[in-house]
C-alpha cells in the first residue's frame, strides 16, 4: 500500500482538488481515486476558515467510511465542530464561524446529512492513525514516542493541540513546545496543526501544514517514497500565521 497524506485542508477545496490531481488521482466519479490504488490520508482540520468546508466533509466521509479507501485522524478544529454538532456551547470563532455560516445556509435536508456524516466520521476515527506495524503514524499535532499505543486524556490533548504550555504569546496564541526536535522514536510521524512555510522534516517527523488557508500551500507527504508535493494557495497571504523555528 502506498499513501498520500494531505495536510490541514481547512475547507480549501480548490487546492485539494488541484493537489490530488497533481498526485495522479482521477475525479471522474466525483471523488479522487488513484488508478494505481494509492490511498489518501488526512491529518485533520478538514474545515474552518476556508470556503468549502461542507464539500470537504462529504468527500472525506465517502472516501473513509463508504469506500474505505482513505484514512482520517481528527484535528482540534474537527473536535470543536463535533462539539458544535453535539449541541455543546462552543465559541464561533477561530474559523468555526465560517463552517457554521455555511452549514446554517444549507437546506434542512442538507444540514441533517452533513451533521450525520461528520458525526459518524469523527466518532469512528482513531485518535491517530497507525500503519505498517507502527512504522507510520499520522497524528494531527504530533505525538511523543512514549505516547504511541496510548489513548488517554493526556495523549488526546497532545495529539489534538500539540505540546502546549498553558500560556499564550503576545498575539494571544497558545505557546507550544517544539516536541519534534526531541523526538527519537522509530515510528515516522506525519503531522500538521502548526503552519510552516515549507514542510519541516526533523528527527523522523514531518510537519505538512504549509498554511493552505493562510495563503501558503497545500502539501501532501508520499509514503513510502518520503517525498512531498505541494500546490499554491488561492487564499490571501497572512504572514503572522506561520511559525518559524530557530
């Protein structure tokens, strides 16, 4: 099995279609299907901020649960959208407001369908995806080597939000430790969550969130080839959303 892992899409359907086409996927059926049997995987944060979150939900649901030819690990935005659909009180900001507006603008039948699709997709998703006897791990914000094989609350927080300190920076953003620079596990970890200008590979990990929704690019990581493929974003560029590492 060969896999193309897609970074944080955030409703950027046009970039997703262009990237999968560049990777050799065919869209004749309305879904990206590879003629040689390659499969897609998603690092989470399918929705929010971008213009076509509902369309991305439908596509990923069909690939993962109906056709069973793709893999999905949820992100923190996925978790927040799930809580919204559960009727919990969540703040409609940091991008959720765009998905909610798109959802509320849909017909009652479409709203019912989307809610069902995303709820089932989220509830059936593993906390992180383990493939090839744990040689490959797909985790939204990453994972420490000692956490692999665990699914408790501490691990869940790390996988969804990263190695957070509980403090915020001058922009009000959560401060996250650079866990990847200390990673020494045998499993290769593919993750996203923190936008970087180019894919950041370090210590058997790679961050493929290249900020598609912030005007950067949408990136795929190809396994076992260990190569990346990107397409440029059509969204406005927002410099301050990207993180640089010393």
